[in-house]
C-alpha cells in the first residue's frame, strides 16, 4: 500500500543529500536550513522503509529455502527465523503506515494563532481572552513558547483581537484542529439578572511562514509609525513605537504596538504579514482547503460553531466528533490533550480509509 509512496520519499532524500553538497545551496543559508529540516524529517522513515524492504527480500529467500529439501533441523531454524522477521516486518509496516497517516509537510512547523471576538460584544472579548489563556497554558504544558505578536484589548479587559506565535515540536500538528468558531454559554459578569448569554470567538491557526517561504518586495510595503494606544483609543506611549504595515498588492494591513521598540513591532508585523501572504497563496492553489477554512471561521456567528463551552453544566462539546467532556475548568486551564488526541485519531481513521481505497 505504501511502497510507491516511500520509494518517492527515498528518492527525495537522496536528492536533498546531493543538493546539500552543492556550494551554491550551502551559501544560501535560508534554503540550506529548509532542506536540512526536510532531510531530518525524512531520515527515520526512509531508514525504516529500507529495513522493511530488506526484510521483505529475506522472507522471500527463506520461503524459497522451505520449498527445497533440507534436514528437519534446518527447516525448523528457517521457520523460526521467518516468524521473527514477519513480526519485525509487521511492526515496521505499522510504523510506516502511521507516518503516512500523520504525514503533513506543515506538521512540524511553528504556528501563528489569531483569536478574534465574534458575536456577543464585551462578553465575546472576555471569551477571546479566556481562549488565549487556555492556549498559553497548553503551550506551557507542551514545552512550547508562546509570544504575543499583536493585540487589541477591549474596555472590559478582554481582547477584540490577539495574534500570537507558538513555537515548539508538533505545534501545528496539534493546534490546527482549533481553527473555527468557539461558542461560550455563561452568565456574564455584567449580567445582573443571572441570565445565560451565548457569545462566540473565532480562532485561525496558520503555519508560520519563514523568510525563505515568502519573498516580500520592500517596494510593495507602506510602513507608518504612530503612538500605541490602549482600550478606548487612549495613548499609552509617548514615542512613535507602533507600526502599521500595508502590503499594497494585496491590501493586507498589519498593526503591531505591543512592544516599546519600533524595530521589534516591525519585526513582529512582518512575521504576521508573511504568514498571511503564504496562507493566501495556499488558499488560491488549494480550493478545497480554502472553502473549508472559510466555512470554519466565516463571520463568527454563534451558530457556526466547532466547539461549545457551557459553564452551567461544566461541559465542553466538540461538535465535529460529538465529544462531550464535563471538565470545563481543566480544559480552560490548558488540558486539551484528550480533545486533540480524539481529533487526531478521527482524522487518522479517515486517512486510513482513503489509504485502503488507494486514494
């Protein structure tokens, strides 16, 4: 089932090894680092595939031996050897299949997460802050590094929008399932009558683009600097440290004002801009993914939900797989492993079906 796929990966590994021996590639540091990272990801699965091929050949040879006439002791040894090799081959086959099921060229990438308050006014902005805190705690538990790139606080103390990066092993593989509309049902702190409100926030998880992935011509940028502001628009800095970058060809506008340094805000804004440009290019080339992503986050309306956080019942429901967990407080403290693992297993199940159908 996987032989042709791994033969292609084996060829790619050999090609990368040749490229990394090229002085022109070595002198291009971003390209060299990108190829080295790809090579590192291929070494183990290709090594396992080569072992699998070697064992397959040995089994054929031993089966031929059994068809010949030999003394009983020799045949018993051959059969014992076949049993050991078949067990090893089976284990390697499962490992190779799992690699294909989990194979995603973006799986090991760092990510940029964008959270925006949707329907629900100030309560939605408070929920956006809760989601940011939840992902920050989850990142800590995974040993990842989370860093705010841009934020727009609300007057209630939440976020109208917060954009942050997450760097660490398997960050995109685990967080990509969080893209979509998250709905909360609870009594807001401002609600005197105790009535439950429903609000929403949107989450978008994008693999972070590197400089080598997206080339941005400085001529295409309009960069403005201004004094950073807080909730309500009041100035919170006396220097022009905030940065607004407009990408003229696409019309994308990125504003970063969290740092006191203009240089740091510009650096963060460029990270967000490159990631959005890369995502736009991917959406252009992959219509199916584009439609899926747009349907996930769309307007942030309460009805367009992937997950609901119900405070009165201490319940979290992931509507995509029908998973219900009555440990809301733990989940908001970053205990997302059960949900994420269930989503990964569900996706693996779908991928396995496609592999079986030779899709």
